[in-house]
C-alpha cells in the first residue's frame, strides 16, 4: 500500500550568529504583523495542503500569544509598538500602545503572552455570567443619572449634584465607573465623615463659605449618603457599575448612628408670639413717601414690606412644604370642595403632589379660619395667579425680620412650621380621633411610620374639645385678627366692584 510522504517547503536559512544585523532581525521578527508566502505543499501527518495560486499570501499568527498581534512602530507618525486584540467585553477591536520600556523582543513577547492569558481569563468570566465592563468614566455615568431624571425638584437636584461632585473629586475626573467597588465607596464614606462644617463668611461675598473645626452632624452626613445611594443604585441597575453589587452599595453607604433627638416644634405661647410679630410686620408703614407728599395717598398708609402673616398662617395650618407654598396658584385651591358629610369645607391640592405618591389633598375642615382668609384673598386677587405673591427670597427675608426686628420666636423656620402642624394634628384627640396618625401623615405627605416615630406623644395637654387646629394651638384670637386684616381690603375691593357695576347700569 503506498505511503504518503510529507513534503516540506524549503525555507531560507537564517543565520544565528551574533553578528546578525538589527535590520535582519527586524525583517524576520515573527512578532510583527507581516505577510509571508503560503506554502503549496503538504503539512505534517502526510496531508497535503491544497494548491494556492501564485501571488497570494496569508497572514502569519504567532502561537505564543493567540489573539494578540504586535504592530511594528510607524516612525513617520511617531507611533511606537502597539498591540491589536479584540476586547471581550465590547467585542470591538482595540489597539493599545506598549510601554516604552519594552525595548527587546523578549519583553514584548512576554507582555503579549500575559495579555493573551488575561483576555482568555476574561472570556471565561463572561461565559460564567460576569457582567461586561462598559469603559464609561464615572463622571459621565453620574451625568447620565441627571439626564435621565429631568423632573427632579430644584432642591433635590442640588443635593444630589453636590454629593456626586464630591465623589468625582475623591476618585478623579478620569476614574472609570467599572472600577468603582465596595472598598472605594467605603473610603469615600470615611471622607464624608471627616468633613467639617462650613459657614458663611461674615462680610464676604454672597455665597462665600469657610471651613471650621466642628464636625458635621450625623444627620447631615446621612442625607448625603442617602442621596448618593439613590444615584448609584440607579446606575448599578442600568449596568454602568459592574463591580458594585447591592451588598457592596449597602455596606459602603451605611448610615451613621445618630442619637435620638426630639423634633423642634412651636408651643402655644410661641405660636401666639409668631403671629403677633407677623401682624406688626405687615402693619409697618413708611413715615412718608413721594406719593404721600404729592397728595396721591394718605400719609402713613404705604406698607413697608410685603405681607408675610398669610403665608406663615398657611404653613402652620396645612403643613405644606415651603416650595409648595411659594408655588401655590389659585388653580390649586378649591374653596367650594365638600367633605364626606357634604359640607362645604374647601381643599388645597399642593403643586407636584406629595413625596409618597399620594394625592396630597389637604382638607380645610381642620382650620375654618384659614378658609376664611383664603376666601378674602381670592376676592381681592380675582382668583388668578399666585396665592401669596412672594418669591423664595422675599419670604425668607421676611421670616428673618420677624425674629430679628419684630420679636418673633427663635427657631422659626418653614420646616419648623411643618413639624408644628404635624405635631398638633397627630396629638389632638378632637380633630381626627383614633385615625390621627394616618390622617396627619396623609395631609403632610409622608408615611404613617414617620408620624408614629416622630410625632406621637410629642405634646400633651391639648384639650379634647379642640376640633380645629387654631383651637389646639390656642391661636384663635390671632387667626381672627389675621382674617380681619385680610378681609378689610377685600371688603373695600368688593364695594369698589359694586360701585363700578352700578355706574355701568346707570
């Protein structure tokens, strides 16, 4: 039986002497990307290769580092040695520049072998279910969150953006989102814990801050950790943080233990003091104005400031957030709404609803004085536009004046007014009865657990006969005065409208 005898293509001999020139080694370097003529004779095991037409060529691949091809330098373009391979994560071809220290063939060969093994290991990891890397910078990933959430409220966006910028500063602008893991997040948490308070520079430019030696409160740090957890949780679910697991995210952003603290609310005597200060503030007038000197206005009748008592009273009686109060339009107020018994009580639907995805409807049956005040204001403004006609800066400036110039109680903030309303709604037995925790949570827009944790048994001594908030807060006289002040201009406007109507008929 005839036997197949392998035939081998004769290759030119290469000298192995030490005197071989560098050009000769470069021409025969098997690591470089080059083409060699195909052999049209048999291979081993006695199997003959198919005939290859003359003039064709085939790229030679090195068996030492499969998948990694070394590319010779391009001196004209000032490009050194490079490697070409396929990225297992993206599936795209990548060219990587080698380190300048790899000056010998052996060093480049060793680098290519290690790179080939690393690529093989990564392919096995991906086949085993490992998430692929994205190559996205951490700053770009964080920007993606804010692009995907254009409807965030201004204050929420400001808080989220501030802590996101701190994370970028901690990791570096070029830090990859693929490298963010639990230890790196834990290190950033330590940075937030060591950060000290910053206060406004007295007499400096607007917004200028300076650092102090006082540590920040745990609640402040926890607010930043909570905000960062929301942002990174979304990016992790989106697949942009492959090395950050849910457990690492929870451990890396673990909240600080804050000592239990009773929330601050205003007591009845403080509420009376606050409303009296607001009435004095609104009644303050200029000594003389140009219109008064010109005889166009009675002397001493020009108000010095925009009235603030109405929005303060609304904050106390509704518990609405400051932003919702400032943005409240007459379209959100329905003074003819009915309660469950069919009585006309009125209601307010805050703009934007509540943070717990509830309807956020506030019934005015808990404060009849507030409904009377809003009715008089609606008559004066013809029920169009803003309810209180104040900007955020005007309202905040007026609130500071109440405490500094008009004898208002210290600690009077919009958040304090909201907490005060929640305190009396939850603990007044005559308003909502046994459903006080649920009804107060529904009105303020938070969960029942928050009402039970922070408001139950916070204040005692409220008479069970108090059926309204002004009665529970013991400010019925002050609210009556507020209604009278608002009703007087409204009555004048009503009489003026009646006079104009009669003149048209005549």
